[in-house]
C-alpha cells in the first residue's frame, strides 16, 4: 500500500490516473499511424482487440460468424440456381418395402419382370441376374424353366469342336440385347444404355429417381432447346436424355389383369429393380426381426446375471489396516 501511495502521489501516477480511456492517433496521408509517426503493426492491432471488454469480443466474434455463414449460404444458393444444374431432385414416394420390417411385394416383382422383358430388355441388359434367381421369388420352377427355354444360347464346343445353340436353362443369365458396347452405342445414337442389374443402388435417389425419370418426360420449357434425337426430362442430369419415353398407359397387358397405367408400370418395374439390386432384402429384414426378438429375451437375462455376479464386488468395502 505504501508503494502504491508513492506512485499515485508522484507525477507518473497522476499521469496514469488522468490518461483518457482511448488514445486517438493522428492520421497521415499514408494511412493509420501511431502518435510518434510510425505505422500500426499487426501485433499492436491484436493487442488492441485483446484489450476490448468481454462483451465486445463476444459481439465481434458473433458478427464474424454470422457474416461468414451468410456469405456461405449466399454462395450455396447461387450455385443451386445455376442453369447447368436445373435438374429436379426426385420426391420421396411411399414405397411399401421402405419400412423397417416391410418386405417386397412379390406380385409387383412378377409384373416388373414382365415390364423388363417386354419393354426394357430391347435396350438394357441385366447381366448379373440369372433365371434361377426368379425361382421362389416371382415364379415357380416350372415357369422359370419355360421362360429360359424361350431363348437360344450359344454353347459348346461339342465333340467335333463346333459351337451350337441350345434352349436356355435355369443356370443361364438374362440375354444381352447387344453383343458388345460398341454395337449398343451404334444402335442408340452414341449413347450406351446402362445395365440395370444394380441401377437402383447406382443412382442417387434409388427407386425414387428411376420412377421419376420414367414418368417425368415432358415438353421443354420456354427458352430451352433440345437437340434433335434427344428428349427433355427434368430429372435427368443435363435434362436431355437419349432414351425415348419407354412407358405409357396400356403399354402392355399384365398377366394378372392389373390395369397397366403409366404409374403402375413404373412402380412395378422399380420394385423389380430394387429386388434385382438387393435380392437379400427380405431375408435381411427377417434376420433383423429375429435378432430383435432374441435380444428382447437375452438382454434382461444378461442384465440380471450382471447384477447378480457384480453385486458382491460393487457393494464391498475395502479397508486398509496398516501393520502395527
């Protein structure tokens, strides 16, 4: 206290007490300078920010964060409305197999295979799917054998070393519409029709995207020109697609008498493609249900055993008695 009293009574102490809270430095033509004429350095600027009160620091920090966030949001919105990225995102449809314990509609799978066979197989292949995969899912074994025998398969060589053709068998894969990718491009104006075995998993949106693509053909809006040989589809990246509208009302007749509207045809083929990309769909959910049921029985038993075995250790009291 004595030392502090000496400082206060001295000239230096009075100067410190009378010093104003802010010091205004004179400005020169070159910019901001200190009182002695030297420029303000980054270290001095950071020291001035550090000397601010806590409330002002919080306010400045919040202002910086909000400004950065607003700038980022503006850039994202600007990017989202570019003319090169105007394709629509598919909506979420209420598929019956999307539930945690919901299975695929196998009648829809059967109709979807009929749509693929009569409409899609002319251009698209499914080289990873064999006829035997349909047995017990959408058709009986005898029905699948009859379907396989409708195609001719090149096999061989025989005893004389010659190739021969034979009717298809259950072990044969679905036939390809073109012998090679070059022939497929030549027949479709340079566009290669994708294989549909895993198309649902290979496209963002899954069956929602495929359904929207099949039913989304429309006339281009004003100011949009589509090159000859292409078709406008807002769900396709670039909006111009080389595939003509493949389905329409009454494009085929279903074997079970279901009305073949455009939405019904698209729904059935999307269900079939979901099964083709994930044939273990029902089995996976069945195993999950069994696991939940088993866990409901085992978890209480394990919890009781844990309390029973550890009750002695958790309730014991350890006392240290030092030797005398």
